[in-house]
C-alpha cells in the first residue's frame, strides 16, 4: 500500500501554505495531506482571477488585507483564523480515479461523507454544502502525473470580512443570487470542535491509506528545491 504523508499545521499563513503546496506538487513525488488552521486573515484568488472584478477596492484600501493569487484555479475566498484548510497532493497512480476535477471532487465527497453524519453533507457543483448552504470551497491543480485538491472550510467567519468580496461574475446555479449571509454556513454550528474533526479525519484516512506523520521541517526542505512558482502577493493599490 502506498503511503500518505500527513502534516498537521497550526497558524501557518495561507501564503506560506500555498507556497509549500506548490513545491510538493512540482518538486516531490510522494503523496501528501496537509491540514492547517489559524492562518491570519487574507484574501485568496484563483490563478486567473481579476482582482478589480472580485474585490471591493475601496474596502481593501481603507482596511488592507493581504491578497494572494494561488497557483490553482477556482474562485476567491476570504480566510482567517477560523478557516480550516485541507489539501491532498497525490500521484495519479495513488487513487484509481481519472485525474480530472469532477472525479477528484467526487472522491473527496465520498471520503468526507462519514465525518458529517447525521447532517446532509454533499458536493454541489464545486462546493461542499450542508443542506443548501456552502461551508467549503475547492480548487485543483493537475500536472502530468500528479494532482492537487485543496479546500477551505469555514468553521466560523466574520461577516464584515466577507464584505471585501464582490458578488462574482460567475456563480453556481444553486446559489440563486443569494448574499454571502444567506449562502454560507459555519461548521461550528454542526460539529463539536475543529480538533475533534481533525481527529476523525485522521481516523478516516487510516481506514483508507497507510499514514506517515511528517513535521513542518520536511515541507521547508522541499520548498527550496527548484520548481516553478506561481503563488504571489497581489498589489491592489
């Protein structure tokens, strides 16, 4: 059985996490799962996002937040200390699914399903939802022999920070033009605590894979290897 290397992080800024993920995808050949919570507030855009269309420029100039353009696709999110990040970086041979976004997301839906019972968890378009409200966004990056799937899960959120985001030009049909307040929900309203959720996630992973726990230092070593780097801070001034 191939090994899944697991790293549990705490209070790592999302810019740093994304830089490590890009290095793991491009400069390493192992399978990884990264879990992180406690990142300082930031706005994260997909690689093709146009910040002038997605971010309230007056708000960001009055009360600046870092704006990060990640190396993967997907939409724009506000993250902070209450956001739980989970990332899988795998060889295409590791899991018997086609290396395309929808099969990858369907695989994660099946993986996560037991963690949310008895609540009505599902994948809706590209989002994780409970009932009809979104708590998690996803993005992928797919290379020749490897793929990455990362998720940002809202354990809780600060409504004022959501005001940094404009309504996106393209929205999932199930959103039905709802505002952030009507569209989003928090995992903290359904599950006991993030620590218990992470413990249950590790137990679920142990059912499916052979796990090897690694430390943050291993990510730092891989990050200095030569590789293409597309994760950057964006100047919105």
